[in-house]
């Protein structure tokens, strides 16, 4: 056995794309056990500014 130990490096995972959702891996910081992921949601509906209706 050799004492040549390499520090564990987490593999880079590609972005995940689903319907209206994108998941991407956060940056790896040294000494941190859990890397984590960020979830980006795209809007499902369009927002329209309110206008008062016409009066009869």
C-alpha cells in the first residue's frame, strides 16, 4: 500500500433541465462536505398590468 492519498474531488455535474426548471450544482468550496444545488424556476404564467374596465 502506498501513502499517496489524493484529496477527494467531487465530479462536475451538468445542468439538469426539465419543464420550467433548471438545476445546477453550486461551486465547490474547500473544506465543505455538502456541495448543494440551486434550483431556478421559470415563470409558468405571464403577468399583465391591470387596466380598469370600460364604463358603460
